[in-house]
C-alpha cells in the first residue's frame, strides 16, 4: 500500500506543485485548501503524514494541529512563513514533528518527509512492542528520581503522574536516560532524535531540551537535565 500524504495549503499553485512532486516520488496525495476541510479529512481518513500550512482560511494550521493532536498518531510537518519563530515553537509544542520555512527547496521538503515517516514507523513499532509479554517489561524501563520512562509503553511518569511528551521529546529523554552520566553532544542527540539524514539546524536540540525542562524540571521543581557548556547535555545518576 502506498504512503498517503495530506497537503494542506491554500495557495493553489504551491499546493499543486507540492502535489506533483509528491506523486512523482510515488506518494498518494490528497489536498485541502481550508483549515476546516483539512481537519475533517484528517480525522475521517487515514494519512501517513500531513503537510500543514499555518496561514489558512477557516481554521489556522496551529488550531488544526491542536484539535488533531490529542490522539493523532499521524506526523505533521508545518509549513511556516519566514521569521515566524513563535509559530514554529508553538507548532512543535502542539505536536508537529517538524517544520519547514517557505520558500523551501523541494529536495529539503522531501528529505523532511522521509525522516518524519521513518520516525513515525518507529513510534508504531513501539506501540506494537507495548502489547508484548508483561514479564519482559523491566528491560525497557529507565528511572531518575521519581521519573520513570517506559520504552515499551511509550510513557513517562513522575511519581506516578503521567507526563505527556511528543515523540521527539520522548526519544530525546530516552536517549539521555539510557546514557546516564554520559555527556551527549547536540550532534549525537540530533542524530538519535531526528535521524542521520536530518537537514535542519542543530538548535532544534535546544528547543526540545527546553520543552522537556518546561514539562518536567519546571513542572515538578527538579533539576534532571544538566547543560555542559560547549559540549551538550547529560542526566547524572541520582
Ligand atoms: Ca497560506
């Protein structure tokens, strides 16, 4: 079965251009030029990935994303205007797996799509693994001072309270927790979290670290992730 992508973009020429390129790459494509139509399609049909413009009539892309994200397993890549830094941060926070700034080279968009699809595959595998036998659960569990990351359940808790994380935040925390006391460079973390062929900026790592600190360190008043200046990040043993 071929991979289905929903292209949400109100600029018709751009939408058509992306559609043709994606079809050329062998993807199945559907389009929506309005936020409400996009939300309907995304909730009623199955897509492997959604490309979502932020500035849209009907509902804007961030609103579509927020309404979708709750139980939405489909990776979303945002199309953002240049310099819309807050949109990018808000979008990643709302569950987008990546963003690309307009105007973009089509090769870059295609590379981001491949990475997002690969990441999503990993999440599916994790979900399948979560249904495995209970007695082998211990091996995928990492802990730090009340923080418990269960790899197979794809779940993180603090003193039993669940912490909702996006897929990349989870991968970032998993990488740090499974390498306790080892200082990991931004490059290493980027590679683990975004894949070898990621073509974006390494400061994406800092963005995810900030999200993790907001969701865990600041929420619970703990200091889990340490910055090692000029090197990277580490979680030290309790
Ligand atoms: Ca637009």
